[in-house]
């Protein structure tokens, strides 16, 4: 592991301490930013300070149990700051680890936004002080920064829990810290909504902040890394997060990962304030393995989250071919080794009809039927009741255009998914007799 970057000097009310190590850190970062500007990526003075603080934070975290390969922090092609590798990294290598002891979360009845604001008012550790400086001053356009009309629209979608959480968190902050005002309350809630993590398998209490890890950007098409949480001592509640390279990385390549297992444009807009390369809608495929490598050649790479992505075409349609393609990897991963080998030889998964390849084994068709039935049910449940859908159509006109478009696309994708896959289910049931 490369030597940890020097800690950045802290400005205080009594004195200004400037260390030579800080100048070296800033000089190194200047070189990084110069190369990026040459590549057409620029950064503001405020972002430059945040980048320097991020490397100072990484040095502090290393003293508290974090480990990392040589890393750089600077402007990202995806917007804002990003984390890049500073040396070649082999596929499967661990880029970064963070122990649970340096996560940040609320305690007792304190919500996470309230804990953030209290920490800001009265820091309890040096790494927390530096971490707070790495947070953006402005809230991205997630739900916490959106209008009442947008919140009302989200209340009519599968993401309504976020609207409920937003109102609950803001109510707690108004009661506990009324002197800070609505702007500070929304900023803290926004940081939680757009930058927090859940614990191992969702079993940890609520959401938590993971310093430095919250600088990693999200991608849903070919992310360069994946993160995993594993127990170190379950009895003592100790665990560690590991960020692992999914492929070989060259110096300057950004470390990105999938933020959520079932992304959609609407989900990303409400949580993080951007759409990225997310589909119009998606469903996580619970109980499906992550692959053994045999599906890599047909676009079902090992390690990718098993899910069904729904993308409307330019005319707003979700064709039968698109639905078959969307379910291909989930179907393949349900097959036995023998069934998977047959599917690859016969071209079954890319067949132009729901019946698949000629002479398909009944066991394969039964698994296809199961995927069709379960996915149709999931899409129908995500649609909600007709009364809810009718209310949503009314609310679309008052909401911001980008959110309205994302919500409408998600609803339409789920509706066409439910109808199309029910049809497939019935056709397969006839074939199966």
C-alpha cells in the first residue's frame, strides 16, 4: 500500500497552522487536476478544497483501520468529485476497506440528519471534522431539494417511502434544532438521502454514512468495482466493507459501483438527483445466484446483480423481444448446468418467440413460465392500485418535467411488463399442458 497522503491543516479561530505536508498534498493534487483539465474536465476552487480534504480524510481513516491502494480524488466525468486509482489494479484486487468503527450514524432517538447537524455544531472526532468538510455545500436535486408538487407525485409511486421519510426527518429537525432553519435541515436530510448506506444485508440499524466511500460514483452499465460487507465479529457487531475491482484498471480510471440493485430513472432522481444510465424500471431477482462465468458470453456476466431491467423504446413501447431480453439472464441463472448448456447450444434464450428453441425440455419451459409469472406479478404490484395510478396521472402535470417524465416512464414500463409477461405465462402454460 502506498504511503497515506499527509493530513490537511485545519483552520481554527485561534491560529492558522500550515504544514509543509499540506503543500506537498496540494501540489500533487494540482498535477492531477491539470491532467484532468487537459482532458476537458475542470473543477472549481471549492471542489479542489473538497478533493484535498478527501485525501486528508483517507489518511486519517487509515490510522483508524481503513486500508487502500494508491488513490486520487478529483473531478469526475459524471459530475462533481470522484475517486480514481493512481496505479494499475488487477481484477479482483481489493481497492479499499473500511471497518464499521469509522461509520457515522445516529444514536438513541437521534436520526441520522440530526446526528450530522449535531456533529457539525460540536465535532466529536478529528476524522468526523474532516469528513464534514468533504460533503458538498449544495444539495443535489434529490427529493429533499424538490418542490411540494414533486413530493406529492413521489407519494403516488413505489418510492413513496422516501417522501414519508423526508417529512418525518424534517419534523424531527424542526423540533430538535429550530435555530438552524429549513435550509440547514434540508441539507442534512439531503446528505442522508443521497449519500448514506445500509448495513450488512440490511440488518444494521437504519442508515449510516461511510466517510470517503460516499465519494464513489454510481454506474449501472459496466461499473468498475463492487462493494461487499462481511462480518468480522458478529457477536460484537463488527464488520468491514471491501471495494473490489471488477476488471483490470489503469491509472486515472474512476472507481464506480452500483448504488442499488434495482435502479430506475425515478429512483435515482429521488434518491441522488441524477438519472445516469438507469433503465425506466427494474425488479431485483431475489434468490437468483450471481453467475458462475458461463453466461459472460451472452451478456450475463458473473457478479452483476441479477435483475430485470425494463427500457421503453423511442415510441414508448416494451416489445415482446425486449421483455425476453430483459428476462434472459434471470432465466439462464435458474437453469441447471445441463439446461444452461442446452440453452446456449440451441439459442433458446435469444429465440424470436416465447416458445423458445424447438424441442425445449419441459423443465426449461417450466422455469421460463415461473420467471414470467413472478415478474408479471412484481410489475403489477409495483404499478399500485388503479386509484393510486389515477391520482398519479393528475399529479404529473404539476411536477417538474424531468421527474414527471421518469415517473411516467416507470409506470408505463411496469404496466406493459405486467401485460406482456402474463401473455407469455399463459402461452407457456398451454405448451406445458
